[in-house]
C-alpha cells in the first residue's frame, strides 16, 4: 500500500512540475516547419514582446558540439514597431515531428526537467505522441537584433503573427 501511495504522490508531483505549451503552425520552408505560441505573448517593454517558437527540421541540424537535433524550442524577443527579432534562448531536442505541415496542426509540449513530450494532432486519425531528450540549452545574453522585413521570410512570418496576437490581446485586455 505504501508503494502505491508513493507512486501516486510521485506521479502527481511530476505532472505538477510539467510546463505545458501550446503551439500553432505558422509556416513552412524547405528546411523546416515553424510553430508559435500566441497565448503567452509577454510584453517586456513598450512594443517589445517575448514569444516561444518551435522549429522542427526536416533534416537534422548540429549544435556547436556536434550533437544532432531535430527540434528547437526558442524564446525570442520581438520589437513590433521596428519589425526586428532576436533569439535569447534555445533548447535543442533529439526528436522530429513527422507530420505534413498544415495550418490546423497544433502541438502541445509538456516540459519537465530534461524531457519533452510532444503531442500533436491534425485530425483524430492523424495524431502522434513523441518523447525527446534535451540535448543542450543555450542562453544568448549578447544576441543581436535581426530585421524581419524580407517578404516571405520565416522571421517576417513570426514577427507578423506574434505582433498581431500581441495587439489583439492588448485590445481585449483594455475592454
């Protein structure tokens, strides 16, 4: 009986520690599919917001240490007025979401310690569950701002969708 109580307590504690993040599809390139969390857009200062993005690569990338990764979860700052973006933190994972890109694709991440569980669904028949391990976490205190003005670029897409979500949330919260 003590073992069962311990197991229930452990599982409850482990689940309570998990961070759940919802991502929606925003674009695709030859290199990757891109997703953005629009529900947790945080204003850092006037016209500067922080967002979380998820990139799932079609072919593996390599960290500076030579580790193969397929998925990158990043925290990025966006200046909506200047249309600039900079990546301030990146988490590299060893799994890839094998789903054809679609606007309706949603990814839910449960992050706990060094594990990441990705649940994705397009339809009830086309869904999946993956678990990956954090390979590397990298914080960039010296990140530089990049322009997000090139038409059709990934950065332009991220900035456009994130700033629209920010303005929408700002308008809804003032009413």
